[in-house]
C-alpha cells in the first residue's frame, strides 16, 4: 500500500458458507496487498436481514442471492457493486471416527435421520430453513424435531464435537470449518438446495473504495481452489 493511503477497516456481515474460502487466503491476500483490514461478522442471512431492516449498517453484505435481490430492491445495497461469489450445497456430518450412514437416496437419507439420536441444525440459517421443508416432505418432521438440537446461529457441527448430536446439517462449507468432524456427504439431489451467494456494498459505507477493491478480488481465478477446498463452487 502506498504510504500516502490511510489504512481502513472494511466491515463485513457475511453468511457462513464462504468463511472457509475467506479465511483460506482471500482476506489475508487483500490485507497484505492493500494495507487495509477486513473485519467479518459471520451471521445467518436471516439475521443479516433483520439487522439491516432495523437500520444497522456495515460496509459489505454477503448473503444468499434471493436476499441480495431484496436488499437491492430496498435500497440497502448499491446494485453497481454487486458480485456473485459462490454456489453452496447442503450436507451431513458426523463426529470424527463415527460410522457414516448411507444417504445416497431419499430413502437412505430418511432412515439415517430416523436412526440418529439427535440431529443438529440452525433454524435461522438457509440450511435449517430448507431442512425443515425436507423433513416435512419425508413425513418425519415430528420425530426429528422431538430429538433435534436446534441452534440459533453458528456451526452445527460443533455439537458433534461436544456429543450433543450425532448428525449435523448445514452447508458443506460450514460443516468443514469445524475440526474433529467428518463429512458424510451431500444431500441426495432430489432433496438438495443450492444456495448462491452474492456480495455488495451498502450505500452509506464510509469505506466504499476499499470495500469495492475487496469485492473485485473475490472472483480472481487464483482463489478458485480456496473456494472448492472449503466446500463451495466459485461462481465463475
């Protein structure tokens, strides 16, 4: 960074799905090149939307595509700054060393959920919201909910490590952030939901130039491996 440029802190509210990629080199690379700092609060998209609706502001928002559409429609994100980042799929995890149930088909998936002592999911996150529709569709909502470990936000796989649950549901990228767990696999395609994540700058950001410079790095091909290693696919 040039000595005549003042270091700034760019604040981000982001869905959890891209955390692995951001912390896998994207943020560090930008900070090293620019001299600016990135500060991220990792939040489910639903909580991001609640904060914005309440009038809170930050520099950059990272949310699922449908929510970004709404943020732009509401004038909360400058559409000229929008970038598409990644595509994320849902998966199941177990504690390291635990047996891996078969989840190849909807019937396998249903049986695995019914056999679990407790399934952990986040009701506020996109994954948990979709999971609720899946268990309804499979006709096992009452059974699963009766034994579920439901968290308001955060990483569901942490409950595998503590022993509070023996299956965790979340975006694959979110599951892989937690140490001491193993990915069983992705939801069967018939039950899958692909979430696409977008980013944009809030109109009132006092660090607009630095924020846009960060967004300009997110689709650099040199970071494609970081996205894939973290469990998501780069958007381009």
